[in-house]
């Protein structure tokens, strides 16, 4: 046998071995990635209280993950704060307190997400994703749980609206724009036939 041929076959064997090893490594990495994604989706599903895959996919598309779902739960407050085109000082402080009450601390993904929404109004895509989430939650929760969730969400939103409203503490504390946002939130949290 000629040494060039032997060298060529040795190289082919070497390449085949490492290609198989590389493929094995790639398969392992792909499996690990899918496992991690499935685990994160499962945690998101649990934290969000939603099993509808379309709603979970919509949340993931707008960047809502298991680590930022707490901030996403504050979106009704953020929407309300932006209802009159800018966030008032009292609203800003109330939002930070609500975030702290939810365990959203500086440096966490949830805090970064909330901070971005306080600096810049959330996009329509994010608001639509929250509405899908709220509607799915309304479908999946029993009446008692849904009522408790509605009262907590809308009650907190109303309190936020009242923090900056009225002139010198007189008159209606909730603006017309805030009232419209509150109605929109209530509609999204109402059980409908699917």
C-alpha cells in the first residue's frame, strides 16, 4: 500500500471520527437548549397561570420570560401612568413601590423591563400581548379567582390613577384618558366565550 493512500485513509478516518464527535456535541447542545427553553416555558406558564400555547408564544415574542413576568404583571399600572402622555411624580413613586412589593429589585430582568417602560411607553405589541394574556387568564380562571385577580389589578390601577389626579386635591382625580385605560383593562379581564 502506498503511503499517500494510507495517509489519505487515515485523514478520512480522522475526519469521520471528529465529524461524528462534532455531531454528537451539536446534538447534545441542541438537546440542552431545547430542554432549557422547555423548562423556562414551563416556569413562565406556571408564573403566568396560562396554559394556552398561543398566549405563551405571544409573551415570548415580546420578550416576556419567566424572569420578567412579574414586571409584565405591572403593565396595567404602566399603561395607566402613561395614559396622560407622561408619568407624574406620584405615579412614578407608586409604580416603584408596587414593583418593590412584587419583589422586583434593581438589576433583575424584571426591573430592567419595568425601567424601560417607565422611560418609554410600552409598544402596542407589548400591550396586545398583555391583553391576550388577560383574556386567556379570564378564560382559564374560575369565577372566584378571576374576580380576585380583577379586583387586585383594577384596584391597584385605580389607586395609581388617583395619586396624581385632581387640582389641589379637589374634583375628579381620574382623568378621561385614565378612565378609558381602566375600561380597556376591565374588558380584557372579563370572561368571554371563546
